[in-house]
């Protein structure tokens, strides 16, 4: 069987994937609207857990119905939801899924979540992060629903839903933003919810490294802020970094509001998970950007659920990519 992409089936794939991510976005917004303002102070993570499980159930169900032979490498499994002491949590997940799929039962929801249980490479598979940016979700900041189709080790199609990202980084979230990309066909942005046309997006054409703007995680634990600051100093960058959670950073680079996103290694051991980068990578590269690891190697999606052969991630508008890599080499990061 030939697994290589062609225009016909990728159009079907991207349409079904985009519809599923939009449904999951509705669910996530509904859950987020119920968050107690004191939840973060109380370290109550239950809202994001409900949204995580609900998002994965909705998306995996849609993929299995349309593409029954496709494995899905997802972030969650339903084992914890099946524990008797989690009955209330399961009920909340089923309630939110049921608002979109009225006949959903607890058994259905757990089965749909577990469809994302693959963890090994296949010639064709999907990878899903049902909520990327959990702390952003809890604090009302940025988070993303990230879904990508990998064929023969390359990301062939991607959907990145950003429910709290408006038409610009500083604008009201409005209907949220949905980014779709097909390899060789470009990146497009449309409203995640409601009506609205789609527009092609392109990276910034800035070539002067000192004039670029970095994106980095709000949480310092996710990437080394200190190393990023040293890189910025070497490049004589004046603009403060744009700090936001999740793969929404890839979206901001793709549409030209920043020129670089750095996910710098914290140590020699850690390896990134594929669901944290697959969708964002294609959204940026099809908008004209470039994505590699800190050594300039392409990201390798042929090794299961981890990027075992890569260290860190550097996503840029392309013209400044080599400058950023050069400084990283000069600084001899861990």
C-alpha cells in the first residue's frame, strides 16, 4: 500500500481533523468557563483534566470513525477514569462530551480516550495533544489543541486550535484561531468557532537578528529562560520576549508576530514528545519558516512517541535561523 500523501485524501483528512479540533475547542471553552477563580491558588487541576480527557475523546472518536485503520499516539489514557474513586471526574467528562455527542456513555468516552493509546511508529499515524499548555488553560491564558498526521516519518497535515488566541496576539480572543497546514500547500488561519473565512499566513521577513522577537514559555521549567536571555544578548535583541503557553507560540511565529520560538534543553537526558511539536512544526514550515533541533537537525518523527534523536527545538522565520543556531553553538548549551 502506498502511504504517500496526495491532494485528494489530505483534503479529507484536514477537513475531518479541523472539525474535530473545533468541537474539542467548544468543549474546552465550556470547561474553562466553569473554573473557580481560586482554582489555581488551590492547585485544583481537575478542570484541565476534564478538558484533556474530553478533548481526546471527541477527537479520537472522529478519527476512528473516518479512518479506522489509523493508529493514534495521544497523551492520555482512561485508566485513571475507570478507578472507582474517580467516578465524579468521569461523570464530569461524560457530561461535557455529551453536550456535543448526546448518546455518549461512560463506556463510550473511556473507549474513545483509549483509542489514543498507540506509542510506536507506524507508516501512517496521528499524534494528538488534547490540551497543550495546562497551566495556561487554568490561568485563562493560551493553550492549544494540537493534531497532526504523520506519513512515512514526515508531518503531512496538521491542525492547531488556539481557543484563546485572537486575530493578533494582543487582541481579544473572539472566536479563537484555527491553523491548518498541508505539506506543500501552505498554512491557513480561520476562526476556531463560528463562521469566518480562512486566510493564508506567512512568517515575518525580518533578516536582522537584532530586530527579532522571541517567543518562549511562561513556565521557566519548560525551557531555559536563562539560556534564551543569553542568546538574545548575543544577538543584541532589544524586544522583550513574548511569553505564552503551548504550541500557540508556533502559531504566533507562523503569522509573523514573532520570529523565533526556542525550546532549549534543560539537561542532556530529556527528549521532547512528538505531540508537543508535530502540528506546530508544519504550521510554521508551511508558512515559510524553519524548524530544527538546537544542532540544526530536522525533527525525526519515525521513532515512536519521543524525538529520541533530537535535542531541543528551534523554530524561526527562516532568515535568522542560522544566526540563532550559531549563537547556541557558541554558548555550548547543555
